[in-house]
C-alpha cells in the first residue's frame, strides 16, 4: 500500500488544494500514527465507525478495510469530491457533508442498526471541546471515542479530577468515560506542520456515570462555577455564579464536610456529587 505521505501529496496536487487555516486543517501523513489510531479504537468487522473530519480520507481508507461501515462527516465542501472519488465504490462507506455539531447522531445510529458504534476523529484544535461535549451530553449509544487533539488539551481531558492539570472539562469527561492516553504525535506527522504537538486519546464510555447524581444539570453548574475563577475559593466561585448566596454556600459546605477555604480544583468527583445531592434536597 502506498504511504500516507505519497497519497496525500498526490491528492493535493491532483485537486490543486491546500489545507484550510480557517477550518484548522492539518493532513495526517504518518502511517504509524494512523495504525495506532485504528488499533486503539479496536476497529472490528462488526463495528459502525463514525469518523469526524475525514479530510482527504487517509485514515478513512484504513477504517473501511476493518469496519462493517464507516460514516464520514465532513464540513469542507472541497473534500466531498475527493472522498466520493476515492470511496464511492465501497459498499460500507457513507458520506455526510455537514457540521458535526448539527448532525443528529442518535438518529444516524438508530437507522444503521449496527450494535457496536465507535467514534474516530482527528479534531481541529479550535473546536475540540464542543465536539467532545456534544458526543458525551447526547448520551449516544457508543462504546468509545478515539480522537487526536492538541497535546495540551489531551492532558486536560485525561487528567484525574483534582489533579493540577484538571479543569471543568476533566470532570465532565471522567463523569461519562474512562479516559486513556494512547500516543504523542509530533508536528512532523502532518502537512502543514502545526505549531504544537498532538496526542491520540481514547475515551471509553462508562455503562453508568462515575458518581450517582440526582440533578445532572446542577452538578455541571457547580463544576463550571468552580472553574470560572480558578484562583478563587469554591465559595466565591459558586456565589459569583449566582447559584446561591454566601451564607447558604458556607452552610452547604459544612454539611458535606468541606472547608470554606477550599478551591473547586481540589475537589474530587464525589465531593461535587455530595455538594449537588445535598443542595438538590433543599430545592424540593
């Protein structure tokens, strides 16, 4: 098989195109990384793969060889002709020219009636978080999400809640998934080379959320409020967000055994669950 680099150079020349800066495009040309993504996703012959942002189809061609079906969702109109030219003869290929944030993925999954569903993506850096949160919040019937993202973002997504690197997104990801780091990807693995390193990570969906919550909306509100002003105490974060007043917040922390000088970034997932469930009782 021709190398990813040669394929990419041939296609760019044939169609006279280059990567779009506005869409954050960087074309993957490293065969070892492509193989690592396919292996990490554990793509099998009974799987439906939803690939986000296939671009020129370098990863798509490997996925099509292994999966029962690949649904590629691509926003860039220039890529549609290329992908159709390359893969329209594959019976297990479907292409959707749309913004992934606007696609009803559950409807797509239901329509295809394939039980094992996995998401694979090489995500543009500027839109990583919204896409991952959509996949998780929509509570799709998927097994895993294997994605390549900016290394710095990968570290935050795979951190343990309460670690130095954790942020609000860390708690959201850990609530829904078991995250795992797969491989660091150097800049030289792309055309054009991005300014930063990338990393492949895998988010394996939990059967049940990590903690028991009676009010999920409130749970995420507390987390978001706690990280809005990272250097502030938990009390300041919660009161500044308008969830409740200072004295009420002090009383709530006391009830769940938290120090009023503590910061949100030091809380475990269970701490946030206790906080949410205790406050939720007072709402009814």
